């Protein structure tokens, strides 16, 4: 390690002799351990979903039930934020789900290959787009 050059130790040799072994020692043993602490006041991945209300509307055409619209009001709590969303499902007269839409009118038809976005429509127009039913429709609250 030490090279004598005319019986002198050069700065390069001093660096090699003192610093390099110290760096190697630090790399092998580590610089120390840090204590890991967690903040218990705000858990990282807590989320709650709660369906607070469910209601159904019968859709009639000339007095005959042609389908239903089911509304679910869901509250999602994530972190410190809370949001309430209304989701609407469209059912046929046999209560098979055909599609859905949300508060903004984004309407989807469910197919074998997955949901198909139809566009943004009003409640009545969403029902018509998903079911393909034309004519005068009557909306009655509740299941009877």
C-alpha cells in the first residue's frame, strides 16, 4: 500500500492507505441503522364504502312493466376525503341487469365482451339507449 518514493509518503499513497479501507469498512458494515417509525394518526390505505340508500323505479309502457331503474347512493371514505356517488342500474322486466349510468349521465350497456359506453344522456334517454324501447314511458317510484 505504501510506496516509498525517495523515502517519502505521497498524498496519493496516504489516501489509498487510510481512506479506501475506511470506505470499504463502511460499505461492508453499513453506516448504522435508522429507526423506522410509522404515523399512527393517518393510516395509509384505509378506505370505506357504504351504500346508504337503495331505491327502485318501475318503468311502464301502456301500463305494462318494461323495466326498472335501481339507484344506489354510495359513500366512499378514503384517507380524509368523503364523496357520495349515485349509481343507477337499468334492469329488464325479469330483473336482469342490462346497463348503468351515473349522475353525469355516462351510460353503459353491458355486453358479453364487457361494458360498452353509449354516451351521456338523461335518465329517460339512458333507459331508451340501453333497452332499445321507444314510445311513451311512465316512471313510478318503488317496487309493488
